[in-house]
C-alpha cells in the first residue's frame, strides 16, 4: 500500500496532477480514515488509463480542429505572407515603431520554435482566439497563452538586440569619422606651419592614408607587419588612429617593433603622430 505522497514520488508528477487525475477517474484507490492509499494494481491501471486518455484526447482534438475550426481558418486563408508579417509587426512593435525594417520580422519569426510559430500563425493569420488555438494544439488555454506570450517576448528581445547592435555600429562609425577628420585637419595645419617657417620637410599627401602598409613601407620587418595585420591594421590611416597605449597593446608587438613603426612613420612625414606616441610611451613608463 502506498500513500498519495509516495505515489507522487513513484510517478514523478505533482500533487495537483495526481488529484486532477483522481477526479477524472484515471487513478483510483481506497480511502481509509480520511487518507488515500494505493496498491501496485492501482498504479499499473493508472498508467494504462492515462495512455488511453491522452490518445483519445489527441484524437478528439484532431477531429475538432478538422471540423469545428476548418471553416473559420479558411476565411482568412487569403492573407498573404507579407500581410501576415506586417500584422505580426504591428502586434509586437506597435504601429508607430520604425526602428526596424518590417522585412526583418520574417527572420526573427523563423528563429522561433515550430510550436511558437504555429501558435502565432493561428492567432494572427488564421484569426483564431485563444480557446480555439488551444483546441487545435491540444493544449490548455493557459498553456497556449504562456507560449504565445513567450514568443512575443522573444521577438521584442531580438528587436532590442538588433537596434542596440545597429546603434553601436553607427556610433563607432561616427566616432572614427570624427577622429579621421581631426587627423586630416592636424596634418594640414602641420604642413602649413612648416611651410610658413621655411622648413623643407616632406609631408605625405592625404591620399596615402588609404594606402596599404606594405606599399608605403617596403622594408618593414615581417614580425611587425604580421602583428599589425593580426590586429586589423592594414592601412596607414589605421596606424594613425592608434594612441600610444593602443600601439603598445597590439599583441606580440614589442618595444623594438613599436620603435620601428614610429621611425618609419616619421620618415614619411607623420612627425606629430610620432612625437605623440613617443611622449605617450615616456608617460606610461
């Protein structure tokens, strides 16, 4: 004989589920002095009854979905995929949202699980209410609502992630543009200052900023060149965007390699940048 608490441990289900199945007659037992007791045969019969109940329930749900919901679903079958994604966009993000293109809703929708996609399709495209969707899915209305709410939260979360990623990229592009403009202004000022005092120093053209490192520095050492390439520094303007700390933090770029870069940049006319790097190295040391 087993108590109800022992049956819960044997079957691995909750107490509320046990009591619900007892009300449906799936699990039977004997009540003695107000306490329920169950035998091995009761547990065995419960497993058989539960299997038959689930099978019959599935058959009933399939039949109901084919007959009772078929007519209503056919009325909205003419909705195109574009209209569906637009309706889903409005449901998730609102009519006033314009931070994400509507075409991206399709990619986010396809990232959901099959069950989440089906529930949203039934609710939005086929126009079923929550109870009808639950019948079609052979789930309770509460569980269907939970899955729908989770799917909508996923879509909103992916939209926020997309917007944050896009905004960060745009901010970084804007920052680099500003820094590049400032660098060009300083280069032109340095050229004008040297010309005013009559110093004949070769100042590189602004066109060389987009030139690759190997095209400007023919005799650069292999180690230094490989370190710069691994760090994503392929052009002269990439080096000019480095501060002293940034240059010294390039992986495997030692003191001699830093000195080589500074020396070569000075030879082609970037004296201000070279002085700034050397001053930064002295301050950090």
